[in-house]
């Protein structure tokens, strides 16, 4: 579950922070937002995964930095930050030597201090600080990783470093060595609206920089929750933490700052050993469900806490919700530092042994006591008459509790006509593909600015059209295609994958995510080109640009990853065709939508998209073909002797057009050229005798005359 709070607020700035344990056994991230004398201090520390004591290292770093900054007095903040971070490094290093289990523990750290409108930044490791200003995200820190050292030595290019398999290996962190070099950014004079975002690699490894710039940081609490939900939606599996401070933000409520982590007890930090008895795990209450906004969702649409939620203490424990079932689809998820394979294997063996013992106990109890089908609820017998012979259970204090059997209630779930199910997609995660052709950065021009602004404004088709136009100027605009691609994912494909309509009529409300808003035309609506939505992206695969969207994304993503992503688009098209075909008595709107999805699916199956899927996902390709066949096969007659049902004429016409069996509705037949009948020239007049002015006798005509 996501822990998210709005921190304290003064007249100059507001802050928020959020953290999510995700799929790790422990949250090794620690953070703090503190109101210090005369300035505000934000910290994010990411404990080194795969080492015992990662959580202890990050908590010790936060506490030590807070203590040293308090003790700094009037020392200038830049020097105080270096002194405090250096002290934290020494404290972690010494603590790791006192316990064998903590040997080698470490953490990253990013710190931002805001004083009198000036921000000071210091860091060690690969956690990052971004400055969001005027809709742009600027990374203020540089990852202290081994591959960046190779880039500095000109052994790797930045593009090669980004996809290097060891890109996660740290070259610098707190606690590993006795001495560490703290890197600082030059002081930054802030402006109203500036936002400083601190995050661990569980966030910046999943979310792009430009996507962070799209978040509405004027509402810090909603923005932090939005970021965490996006990490969860993209199946980020690493601890994720974000803290942000927005300059000039108006307070909407007042809440305390974060608590200082308790002093680390090295004896308790050892963790349970082989002879230790693990503490009992308390039952976790189910937290209320929250909406799952994407980065494109405005902050006002995110659920606000109720009035009584603001009264809860800031450090109240929030129960983690069970993670959703993870599909094996490819996402950009950065690998966490360290190797958790051994720990996961040991944990799996322990869980299996515990499950076996528990199963044996349950089998023994089932023999002694027959199972009760309905759940049992314990109720005190206060004011409840107990009849003779009613079974009771004695408690420790001697009070009997009556076991009341209640009937289980099965909630009624409406049947969905359109539901995306990722179950068939059991593909392994794909490693990042290294682009080999379009490596030049896009030119700094008005075309780039317009295309990026349109993508950030979720005007995906407009951004795509601008990029296609710019590609006629230079193929170096090709990297912008990835921004347009991601725009379609967030603005259109995401809502379609989450759609849960129960009737074909309800599905009509999602048509703008398929094709945008179609103009009025004399042509049938199923044939009109899409103005936006996933169909606009499918159509762009076959554009006449020098390098099509298909060519560029094939180079950037690689064929396997691109096939994975295209599969979603074509799958929802086939699902929609099936949903509309299920209508008992479809009206004109349903019929035309039905025809459109039949046409789009059939066209894609016979183009470059279909060829890619047939090569890399042949089973899913055949499933889509079967879905389309089912959507275009009339049902059998209701009774023997009834006439055979037929497809509605628009659906049959759309299918035949896509298969090339009939001409398209806008086929233009040129009139045949006019036939010109040329008359033979008239015969020459007979020769005339110049002396007699008369016709010459035939016998006197010259030969051939």
C-alpha cells in the first residue's frame, strides 16, 4: 500500500512525500522532510539491496544527517550538508563492522535544503533530484555508477551506458568505504512554481523525466500519489520513494513534518537468526481502494482523503494491499542494486516448509473436527440469550464466546462485454534494445518544441503528425517518435485496458480512445481515418514519411518488445469487435462501431503489424484471427426452419473491403479518354494541264500522279 502525506507548509513552499514497498520483502528506502531553523531539509535514501541492513543503513543516514544539520548552527548550508553526509557515511561504516550480518551495508542519499528562496543540492549514489521548471525536467544530479565512469573515460557512449546490463552497479555510496566524496550542485535561485523532486531508482527507473514534468506539482500531495500509482501500474518491483518541494504553493491543510528515524539498535538490526523465533505477523486491514490515475490524469481527479483522515498521525502504519497479479509483459523497470536471487530462494524454501507444516496441522485438525463451510464469527455473549447445548469456546479469562455461523455473501458482479485479460501474454520480460540507426538527438527547433508540447498536453495525434512532417526535414527527429508512442499508451491504450463496460452501448463511450472524434462525411464512419486514439497509431505504421513510426520503433524497441506492445492495440480492437457483435438488437451506432473494429482489425492483420505478430507471437495472432472470425460469423438460427441470420450490411461491407474483395467507398473511377476518330485525308485533286487549264487525260498523267 502507498503511504503518502502532505508535509508541513510555510509561506514559501509546500512539500509532499510518498513511498511504496512494492514487491520487496522490506522497504529499504528512508526519507525525511524536516523544518530546520531557517530552512527546510528534504532527504531520500535508498538502502543497498541484496545486503543485510539496507533499511538500517538508510534510516541511520537520515537520522545522522538530521542530527548533524541541527548541530551545525550558523554554518553555511553547503558546508553543513557535506559535513552531515560525511558523518552519516562514517556512522554506517562503523555500524557495519559491529555486526557480521550488517557487513557491507550501504545507502544512497540525495539532499535538498531550501533557505530564503535558494536551493542547495548534495548527493551520493544513483538517487536523483530533478528541477521541474516551466514544464521541463532537468536532472540536477549525476548517477554515481560504474558505467558513468566508463562514459567519462570515453569507453562507452551515453547511449550504450543507458542500456548496459551493469548500469545499476554503484561506484559510490554511503557506508561502504571509510571516506566518500559528496557531490554538490551550484546553489539555485528558485522561482515561484519551481519544484524539486527527489526520488529513488524505483521511481526514475520506471518513469521518464519528461513524464515527471507533466505531473501537476502545484498539488504536491496528489502529485506524489500520482507518481506512486504510476509506478504500481507499470509493475515496478523495486522500493519506490519520492519527495518534492514546490515553491510558492498555497497551503490547503497543515500537517506535521516527518518523524526522525529512531536510533538504530544493532542487536535488533541483526534480524532473526536460525535459532531466533520470528515475531507474529499482525493481521492487516484492507485499505480502501483508490483510483489508479496515470501521469496524464489531472490532480483534481485523484481521490482526496476524507476529513477524518487528516487527523490520523503522520506515522500511522498503513496496511499494504496485496499486489495485483503481475503479467510478464515488458516494462521499463530498472533492476535494483544487488542480487536478491539467493534471498528469494531461501525465503521460498522457508515458505514451502512452513506451508507443509501448516498443511499437516490443518489435515490433522480436519480429522478431529469436521470443517465448517460457513465462516465463524466470535461475539461476546452480552445480552445474547444462550440456549442450552449451544457450543461455546472458553477464553483465557474464563469468558465464553458464542460461535455464530453466518452465511457467506457472494457479491453479484455484472458480466462484462469488454475486458482486457493479460493471461494469454506469458512472455518473458525483454531486455532494453539498443538502437543502432537513429542515435542522433532531435534538433533544437520549433518543430521539436511543438511536438513535445503536444505530447505533454496529451494531444497524441497532433504530436505524431508534427513529427511525421518534421521527418521530411531531417530523420534526426526520429527519437521524438518514442514520446508520441508513450503519449498514446497513457492517454488512450491505458484507459482501454482498464475499461469495464457491461453493455455494447457503454463501450461506445470509449470510442474516442480508439479513433478520436470522427468528422461528418459522406463516407461511412467505419472507413474514415482515425483522428486520434490507438487506431491513429496503427495507421501511422504505414505513413509515407522517410522513416515510418514502425521503422523507428522497431529500431528503438527491437522486434520482440514492439510485438509485445502492438499486441495490446490489436487485442483491444478485436475485443471491441466481439463486444459489439454480442449485441442482441444493435442500433445504428453499435453497428457502425462494430463495422469499424472489424475493418481495423482485418486491415492490421494483413499489414506490417500482422506480419510482426505472426512471426513473434503466432499463438496470439491466431487468437486474434479467431476472435475476428467469431465477431463476423452470424449466429445459428434460433429454431429449425428459420432463415439464416446475416451480418449487418456495414459489417459485411467493411470486412469485404478490408479483404480486398470489393472496392473501397472512396474509390475514384477515372473516365476513359475520348476516342478520337481520325478521317482519312481527302484524295489529291487531279493534275491540271497548265496550257489548257483542264484536266489531263489519264494517259498523260505522270506515274504515281
